């Protein structure tokens, strides 16, 4: 047998995101420690790390607090748990055992109370690991008598330390606690929120730039020319026939005012209706142009999903999709344009898409889904008033021309005709410039109001969704508690299947690896948590290694595709770990009588790191959380020494820790 274990780094990069449905980093400060934080603050963060399943960081934080003078029975209790959590007794180095030994001598110096009692019981458990059941009875009795706040963490964090008959006596309590807490705090209805990406803030298309100023200068020139031309015409008419010219002038002014009042409304509504229809066609062409764009396709699929989910009464999803094709094209084009940025996933925008689908349903129910046809439809009476005004204006203009020409000499008739033609031409251009300027100002004001209305509504929807997510999302402690319960019951089922008790188990370990496809999330500074795992339980007995693998859905704790295998100690030839840049860690088990087994321990997470996060530290946190450190050491030792490893790590004959009387206190 070779000595078995090796570790290499492979920089080959290939796609490591296949099968990752969504991933998110919750931007909280639960693990943040200010550089000038007090020892008390560091201790509190250390306890949070311990409770959330990151004992390696807990050891660092609590040790730092103790080094700066913050030390009492409660602090030392959590420090001891951090030293032992997710580690077997033989994983402890000589230096760590010495530190524990020295800490045991401090118990008597702490103030009397429940924390001191719990610390005392913890050290007693360490000191009697090799004792028989009869000798462990008093200690186990004191452990059971501890309040749950102290007892349960001891059972949890000393899981790999406690072995043999002592663990048999405690296993009933562990199993009952797991069965009670497994689905506590509405787990099934809340777990999804942990993996839900942080929603990105609301956005809306801003109004287009106001171009009314472009028409203002030209309109002023046309108005000046119009005043000159009509002034000459009116003066000529007043000189020829004052009374008739006055009547014609008043009629012309009235008709012109009426035509301007109703005409500008007709003009604006007709052009806005054409612009809206053009927008629909442009949206369809835009979506066709981006048909191969991955982000746009995902946005389209999300819109289709939510429009099928939120359907008005009386329609089926297929009918609703057909009826809203144009509306969805506009919304798809808008969302794709607004959020087309690097590393923005559709999952972060789904809250907005869902809101827009609900809004479309509600507007349909209120009869205003395609509102621009109604909004910009010009009433017939407006059109009639405008047409009549233009007819009157034409007649009075002709009459005024005749009146002015009647008194003019032959030489002035040409000037009158030129004045009429000029007045009509410059009047038309002045009117067009005025209509365009007025319409542009009105369009800009309308779009500005619509923008603010959309942003306000979307901001409300965003805040409601974010508040709901924050209220629903489980805490790290809840996630870790549920996971711990599931693992305990998984182990219990394995023991029952093999008809083993803890007396038969030398040691055990659970390796958790992601099962694709999965969703994953984490708190900033914490470990990745996955929606789907592969649990690998290794039970080491005197006869060899029993391995049980199962796929595990974290949401409802259901396990499927369970596989079992057994092999002797000498069958495990070597253990090899490969780190692939941008990929993650792979564990390879090489058996003498079988193929190489490759296990993806964890995926890469470098691209998901915050600027102030350390890649190496984050990687170690995730490996520790997955149970990799203990699993690797265990398999490495067996591959290297076989039965020799068992003899050196016999739980029935561990190295002596310390005499219990030394820490008995008073």
C-alpha cells in the first residue's frame, strides 16, 4: 500500500456554473468585525460563527477576545466547544490538547454558575472518554441536568469527540432533539427565501429629452412674417370697408382661436397614438433582434411564466398570452434594456416581472390594459369643431381678401394676393411649429408624470417584496440547526440499517457536497449553503468502512437515490485532492479493486467574493462547513496506514486527557 494522500493544484479552467440555478450573497454584517472592535464584540461574533457551523473562525475570534482579557466561564465554554466542534479527538494537535489541559485548570477560578457547571461537565466528558458505562453514569446525569442552552450545544459540538458506550447513552437525547427541531420554525415554507437572490432596485425608462426649444426659434420668425402679411391685409380691408372688414376680422379671429384650441388636441392625440403603435412594433422588432441574447431570452421566459401564473378570470393562460403579446413585447424590451448589465441575473429582477404581470392582469380587469387607444382617441365632436373652424377660417380669409382687393388699385392687387399667399404659407408653418412645440412640452410633461408614477408603484412593490423576503428568510442559526438535525437522523437510519450501535463505531464522518442542479446562498463572510446536497456518511468499524450516499433536498429533508458500499481498510489505496482554478475542489478515492471515484467537494466562489473578503479564508470556511477537513484526514490516515491507523486511534484507548478531580472546583 502506498502512503496514500496527495494534494495538487490544477489551473485548467472550464465552465463551473452548469447546473447552478441561482446563487446569492446576502449583504449583511452579521460576521463583520470592525478593526477596533472590543473583545466583547469579537466574542459575540465568534459565538455566532460557532452557532452557524463555522468553528474554525469561531476559534480565532474567541481566542482573540480571551487574549485581550475577556475571559469568564461562558467565554471559555464556547472556546472549548469551538476547539472540539467538527473534529474528532485524534484531529487535535499536541499543542491544542495542551491548551485544553491548561484551560481545564482555570475552571475553579471562574464565578460559580451554570456556565461554570457546563464547562466543568465538558472537561469531565473529555477526561472519561475511555471509561465504561458505569463510570460515565454520574457525568452523563450531570449533562442531562444542564439547561438546554448549555446541554444541546455540548451534544452538537462534541458529536465527533464522544464515542462508544457514552455516545450510545446520549444518542436517544440527540435523536429526540433532532426529530423535534427538524421542521421547526416553519422550515418548509421558509427555506426557499434563503436561496432567493437579493432583488435589485426598481428602474423605469425616463422621459425622452424635451426638444421643444428646437421649434421655438423658427416659430418666432414665422410669427413675425405672419403678422406683417396679415397686418397689411387687414389694414387694406379696413381702409376699403371698415364695417365689413371688422366683421370678417372678428369671424377670422374666432375661427382661428377655435381651430387652434381643438386642432392642437387633435394633432397631439393623433401623433401620440401613432407613436404608441410605433412603440409596439419597435418592441417586437427589438425582441426579434435580440432573440439570441441570453438575458433577453431569460427575461422573456420569466414574463411568460408570470403571465401564465397571473391570469384574469375567464381566460386560460394560452388565451392570455396571445392577447397580451404586444404588451409583453414592450415590457420585455424595457426590462431587458434597463437591466442589461454584467452579472445581473434574471432572478434578481423577477420581483419586477411578477409585479408587471400582476399589474397587466389588474388593468385588464379594469378595462385599461391597452389604454393608449382610449386615452388618445379624439372625440368626433372635437374633430367636427376643428373642421368647421377651418372652413369658417377659409371663408373669412377669402372674404377679407376680396374686401381688401376691391378698394385696391390694379397695382396693389398683386400685393394683396402676395400678402394672402404669404400669410397662408407662413401661417401654416407657424402653426406647425407651435403645434410641435406645444405637443413636445405636453409629451414631456406626460412622460415625466408617467415615469414618476411607474417609479413610485415599482418602489412600493420592491419594498414590499424585500420586506417579505427579510421576514421570511431563515437565519444562519436556523439553517445550521435544520442541517444538523437532518444529518443526525441520517446517521441514525444508517445505524439502524446496519444494526450497529455506537459501541461498534470507531469514528464517523459526513461529507456534504453540492448536488446539481442546485441553488446556493450565504451570508457575507459565511459558508455556502445549498438547496440540494449529496450526503456521504463514512462509518468506520473494526471490519472496515461502510459508506452510504444519498441525494438530499434541503427544503423538505427528503432523501433519494441512496447507495451503500463496504470496503476493507486495505482496499482504500489512496486519497487525492485536486484544486482547479475557477472550478473548485475534487476529492478522488482510489480503491485497489475498483475505479477511481471523483467527488466534487465544492464549486469555485472567487467571482462571488466581496472586495473585503479573503479568497483563501472563504475557501477554508466552506471546506470546513462541508466536513471536508475531518473526512480528508480520516480517509488519508486509513489509506496510508490501514489497520495501523485504527490501532493508533482506538476510541477505547485514547490518550489520557486529565484526571476529573483536578477540575472539580471547590
